[in-house]
């Protein structure tokens, strides 16, 4: 059964979580930390479109948000974001 009030409450909770995350990102950036919000991976064809892709193995990612850090896989990238934002 559809409950419009519950849907609105869920959306409010979700928006509050997004706002909290945005504040945490702003705080990390104000401390000069890279939050790794932009990365590139190797293209499926092996073609290089960006300098940061040079030397990447399949599944690896390189940060293009400023630090150039290499991530071995998507899970490592997600952990790095989490560590910077939430400590």
C-alpha cells in the first residue's frame, strides 16, 4: 500500500544524509585534503583519453581531483573517500 507521508519522510531523511555528506566533503577540502571525487580508469579498448590513464591496469583508477593517487580497484577508491570524509 502506498503511503505518501512515509515517502516524503524517507526523502527528507535521504536529503539530510546528502547534506551531511556535503558538509563533511567541504570540511575535508577546507583542510586541504583530496576527497578523490573524480577518477579515471582504463578504457575498455585500452585507448588513452587522459594522461592519468597511462599505465593503468584493468580495474585500476587514478584520482583526477588533484592528488593523482592510484587505486587498485573500485573498493579501494570507495574506502579512500570514506576515510577522508568520515575519518
